[in-house]
C-alpha cells in the first residue's frame, strides 16, 4: 500500500538491539525511540511500523550491510510498504551501503522500495578516534574495555561496587599510552557485577569476546578508509538522504578536576573528545553547501569546525539535507541522556540534552521520512 511505511533503526558500533532479562532493567540501543515513534505515528494517523535491526558489533561495513539485508528480509516482504532506513553512527554507513548501486547486484528486491535514508551522528568522512584505536594492541584492548564501560554505565540494575568497576575502566582509558593491561582484569570486573543474571553475564561475555575477535570495523572507520568507501558508495537515485548532526561543547579542565563520579565520566568523555580530533588534517571533508554550513553555525557558533560529539567530529556527519543540528553527545540522540530514571546517560558531556531535545530530533526525522517534510531545523 502506498501509504504504509516501515522504518528500520540500524545501530552503530557495538550494535545490538537489547540486552537484559527484565524490561525495566533492559538496555536497548535505541532507548525509548521505538515507543516515541509509534506514539507519534499514531497521533499523526500514519500507518507505520518500527523495526530495530541487529548487526555484528564490530564486523566490517560489508558484513554489517548484509546483516541489515537479513534483518529487513524478515519483515519487508510482508506487504508493499515504503521503506525507510534510520542509522545511528556506523549504522548510517550501513544504511547507505544497503541502498547503494554498489550493492545492487546482491540486494534483495525490497531495497528498491527504500524511500529515505537518515543518518545520525554518522562518520561519513571517518573519525580520527578510529585511527587511535587501530594503533597497536593497547588501542584494540582499550576498545574492548570501552564496550564494557558502556555496558556497566547503561545497565539499569544497582550493582554492588559498580563505581569501582567504572573507575577501573576509567583508569584504563586515561592511562592508555603506557597502561599495562592485565589479561584477567575483565574477569575481576565481571565479579563486581555479581547481581547480573546468568543470561546477562553470558551476553556480556559473548559481546566482549566478539569485540575482541573481530575489529575490522575500526579500520573501516578511519578517514582514509571512508574516502574509499564514499568513492564506491554513491547515493541511489530516487532515495532522499538527510542527516542529524551532533556536537557537544569542547571539554573544560575545571569539570575534569572535580572528584565526583560524574567527573570520572566527564574525564572519559574529554579523553575521547580529544582523540576524535575534529581539526585533524586526516579528516578531508568536501565543501559544504551554504545551507549546511549555516545550520552548523546556527547551533554551534562560528567555530563549529572544532566541535565533536565525543566520538565523531561534527563536520564529518554532514550528508544530504541537514535535518537537525543538536547540542548532544554521541549517544544522546538515541535515548541515552542524563535524565533518570527513564533515561540513563552513557557519557557525561555537559550537553544538557534532555527529553524536549530528544523529541525534537525524532520529530524532524518523522517529518523527513514518513511525514513528507524536508525542512532544515538547526536546534539546541
């Protein structure tokens, strides 16, 4: 039916749909997003369904695109609905791959029904942070502990000694240049999470092992790799492309020096922000349109070139129409921001992103995908 839609949410790095046994304690990659979209669709009288796509956590871009094919195949042929892909971070590159002419030879027929691709916080031109993690065993090991840190931060259970576990991860990240990484540290940290269920511990260990075994994605996200990817991955004619750009204020030393749990998390954010190197010469971004540059300047100010969301430089996130520009860190826009108890933040970034900003981002996405809108909305 021409007025029926399916929206596929594609996760980024560390991609998963959800983890955890109890609904009230479950970690979802797109936290509260499907519920918000379904509510807004109903209010607007739009016949649309939302699907969260599972993908390999750190496999390369080609493998992840095929994961998206498989997940979409489970539902896309149930009807003749118009299809829309919304990808966060690396998921935005996956979405572009799926609909690109380069993949046309192996793409299922339903890909021809994709009408829009929206990317959020996506490193279209790479991120220098990937280059850092790709350098040597220390960077690759730190990546595994960053995933563990993410899990511990977002898990909704009150875990005994959780602060000690987070501090261990924090120490590893800040001492990355010369840290000796004990091979049994992971086991020690898992013991600190003793109130996880057996299934949750198995999920934790399985994902941790995957991140350690296959890190092809890190190399794929380096700026040089994305130059080759973009040269081979053209936009498909007839598909509308839009982006949501995120950036957080550059970190300040004063907040890092405070001896509080939030300061520990802010310290990790500051470390990642610096390694994302927004002004790196390796990051070769083509000239933007006047409308794209104006949207970034309206939200971040004249020095927007130096902004990052802590993972991806903001100027690397522009692809197609700029739908919205948000003062937000990398995970804020998928529902992991600092507004407990319903929302739990992954990073403490000083972005002050909360539910009104979260709703504004997704309203713009609805406008562009199933709502028929195509307006630029720079926002805070």
